[in-house]
């Protein structure tokens, strides 16, 4: 959910607890996200400032964010102005969705100066703005000029102005309760009247006051003002006392979060409480952030692969139709022979003729279509040409279909590896692989060693101590199977479907049944069948694996093998993988 003014106030209170924290490092993992690394109270902390249109927010995060090889310009600007700064305080104007981080910095003459980093949490208009102590803008993540619909200019050298006020009531100040006019739905009335109220909070307050989320206030005694005044007063006391109860609502997966308990969904949601708002947001966003991060950076590869797969599928379908047509080659030869043997019966300009086919048992009449503009002998030659063309096409098409099917299988394996990618290094490996096979243009040489980093195979340790390696992509699969593994190591792969090469390292010992079973589960989980049940997994010793000459990356053949049937288990894999951290 978008963060409202009340939720931002709770986050502001969390930041205030770290006044005096030293800013050690600044990164910009996404084009609309900045992470500030603080040293506070004897530990390192990460503060995420996100101006993402879908999920703008500010929070302490407990998980690392993967960074690009080169820092964007806005990140470099922040490093220039905020290097070694100390956080003075976090300020929120009223209950607006604006948070101002005030920093104590040093200028070029080592004099103490104040600089401010402002985050505006306003959906698609969210922004990060750096100013001096007087509000003069150095720059912003998104510059805004008069050509846009915004009444404000956010440009270097311009004095920063707060977003236009909506003239709503702040519950943190003394106020007189507004009187609804005519029919007014309780939740909508609260959202429209009070500053910092999101629809979620307004529905919750209405539920507390009336037992329903969308009550018509005109049907309530005194327009429902006494009941609403009571629940708002209780909310104000909790905010002033910082008595927050951060909550995540779950329906199997996280559905919503807030700084106070939410009861409006009843038993359809499970409410889990957390010690801080940032911890609750971590639980809500951590997995989603990784998925969004990969989706953003893999969009071009994903589009290319899906287009290539669709094109190849159509090509194979057409070729198979042509192959089916080429099966009529013998029929064309018979037609030509029948015409030649019955030339005396033709009078010329026939569009068809019925002749007795003695090659059939018993003989029967067949109708042969003719071109009336050609003589009988020329029509026979037409059928002989069709016969030769069909014979040639039959052999060529079989070979073309085989090559196209192998290529389609390879692209499906790349698509599977992409669907399981969890970091930029894996995406870089996939780009290298596609470039090496001629699908993508090879990238220019890189100046930074980080760009040359390659991902490493997944490493697991079975319950009884055996090491299992699992390739993340086809190039890794080849290296793992053909170079890293020893002859007596055991190789696993899902049957007839894309998946990772999985190798159980024997290391001179005989693998236990438990280790073999867990290795098979790892192979099934790291495959395109990870959402299926009773998955067939082939396994054999490495010495039985070979790679045909000219085969695509990740493609191997084997003849001696056994098959196990297991159920994929991501929880087990996470536990076994954690042993290697």
C-alpha cells in the first residue's frame, strides 16, 4: 500500500531515534532508489529512500541491495555533498507525505553547513531532492519544469517549495470536527477531511466507530461525529505516545501493512506484529524487491527469449506441415506414371482424368487433377518434378526440424535459468551466454572488474554432510559437469525438461540414500518443474555423461541411468543452502 502521513510519522519517529548517526556510504541500486549506510549506536544500518512509482517509501532495511557497476549521476552528487555527514533529525511537515532529513556536513573550507535530503512520497510524483540549509536545490532525482502539470519547479538553483496544501485537518493540532453535509460515506469522509489518512486507515477507524467500513453518516445519530471523535482521539493519543504496533496482513502472502493493527478484514487475513515499522516493511517488501529488481534488469532478455521461442515454434509448425505434404511424394510419382502409360486416352485440355491404378490391391480408379493449358506429357512432367521436390524436401525438412527443435529446447533452458535468477551476476552470465551463441551482440569491454564477475554454482550440504553443486545457467552446467565434477560423482537432472545440472560430490565415499534423495530434490527444485509433484529425476555417474560435438551449452547425452521420483521442496533447499553461508 502507499505510505500515508500517519505511517510516515511513525517512520519519522524511528529515524529520530538515530539522530547523530554518521553517514558512511551512499549507493543507488535502482534508478529511483537510494540507500544511505549509517553507523549508529555501534552498528551499521541501511536506510532505503525509494521514489518508486508503485512502492515509494523510507525505511531501515535488513537485507542488502545489489548495486550497478557504475554509480549514477545523482548518487555521485549525493556522495559529493553528504560524505561523512551526520544526521541531525528527520522532519515531517504536519502529516504530509514529505520527510526532510537534515544533515550536518562540511563544505570545501571544512566549515559546518546544513544540507537536506527530501523525499516526497506521492505515487508517480515521488521524488528525492537535495538542497542546502536554506532550501536552494542542488538537484533532484526527477527534475520538474513548467512544461509538466506540476505547479512547482524542481530544478537546480530553484528554492524548494512544499507540495501544495490540500487544506485538510491535522489531528496532531487542536481542531473542530467538520460536519458532513448530506449523504457521506464514513471512510471517504475521513480520507477527504483529515491530513495523512489513507483509505485503509479511514476504513479501520470507521470499523472501530460503527462496526462497518462504509457507513452512511447521515443515518447515524449526530452524523456519527461523537463516535468518530472518540476513535480519532484514541488514535492521536497513540501517535503522541509512539505506541505503534507495526502489523503485516497476510493471506498466505503479505497483503498489506500498517503501523497499527488492522481488523477490517476479519478472519480472512492473519495479522503478524513486528517490533518496528521498518521490520514490518522488510517482511512485506524483501521478496517483492528481489523479484522487481530482477524483472527490471531482465526485461530485455525476457522479451528477446519469448519472441525467439514464439518464432521458432511457428517455424517448426510450418516445417512439419511441409513434411506431411512431402509424404505424398510416392503418390506424385504414381500419377506421373499413370499419365505416361495412358497418353493415348488424352484428347487435350482436360482439367482432370480418371485412370485405373494397378499399383493398388485391388486396382481402383483414381482422379488426377490436370492443368488444361498443358499437354498430357507436360502434366506428367509436372508430377515427376513434384515427386523429386518432395523427396528432397523430406530429407532436408527432417534435418531442419531437428536443428530447430534443439534450438527451441536450448532457448527453453535459458528461459528457465532466467526465471530462477536472483542477481545481476546471473543476468550478466546469461547475456554472455546468449552473445557467445550469436543471439545477442557482444558487450563492449568493461573498465570495472565488477563487470567481469561471474556467478558461482549454488552450493548445498546434505543432512549427512555431502556437498551438492547446482548450476545456475547453461555455461555453468557445462563447467560443473564436464570440468569440475569427478568421474565417480553423481549427476542429477529432471527428465525431459529444462533444469540445472546437479552434482553430488562423492569425494571418495559412497553417497548415502539420504544424500541421493536430497540431491534429487535439489535438482527438481532448481528446474522448470519446481511447481509440480512427483517429478522424475534421472541420475547417473559423471563418467556416463558426454557432450556431442557442436551441441548447445548445457546439452549432454547419457544412456546408463536410473530415475527417482521426488517432490520439489524449496524449504529443504533453503535449509541445506544456508549451511554453506
